[in-house]
């Protein structure tokens, strides 16, 4: 009889919405896939840019997280009627602090800082443009950091939608140091 009573109470707890998933526990890991617009929303214009990235996030105590990943950023520089592509390949390592979360653990807001290092190529290494002009910008190794505001919204126990806003600052290049990114992504919890 006690077993039946325990089953009834457990069933009531599940169906009354009182049981919530365990989220952001220490050592939980998730794979993130992101797509961002770079320096404004102008994907088809001469100065449009975008970035694609993936990362592994590992949660720590208090819901904070470590993030390690890679990113590809393409920014077009206008020149007459042409676009000169500037591509950056970067690796990231950073720590994000949980700033806000709701009681049901469905929405999380993080503020984080990351170190970045990678490589930048201008016009894919081609120094001469179609009209014969010579580019002075060089391919280079780049380094710096990023400040990020990240929002996670869980749509299922192991799937979260992401939104982010970040400011990247990189040195070592000759094409500009600051890039503002905003975009969306999805996270899959793997353990």
C-alpha cells in the first residue's frame, strides 16, 4: 500500500508542474552553434559581415560557465564597386558569470570575457585587385579579447536557444580593431 501511495505522490508532483529539469549543474557540458551579424545588419551590402562559430561550454558552481570554441568571421570592406573580403579565424577561451535566471531555470543571462587568438587574411592573400590596385593590408596573426552578453532560453531539457551581443577587440591586424556582433544560436546539452 505504501508503494502505491508513493507512486501517486510522485505522479502528482510530475503532472502538477512541480518537477523541473536539473540545469546548469557543475560539470554539465553543452555544444553551442552560433551565427552572428557583424558591425550592423547589412548582409548583402558592400560592408556586410557575418560570423559562424561553435563552442563547448562547461558549467561550474553557481551556474557560471567556461566556454572554449572557434569562430569564422567574414567582413567585406568596400572598394569602388567591389567587396574586399577580410576573414578572421579565431579560437576563444573565456569565463561567463550568471547574472540573472528565473525560478524555473528556463532563462539565463550571462556576462563574460574571453581571450581570442587566430589569423586574419585580407582578400584571401591576393594583393593585386582587379583594377591593378595593390593592397597594403597584410595577412597577420591576431590576438585580443571579447566582452559578451549571452542569453539562454531552454525549450527542452537538453536544448536551449541562444542570443548574444559581443564586442571583439583584436590587435596585430591592419584592418580595424573593434567588431560588434549580435546573433542567435542553439545549444545541445551532451552530459
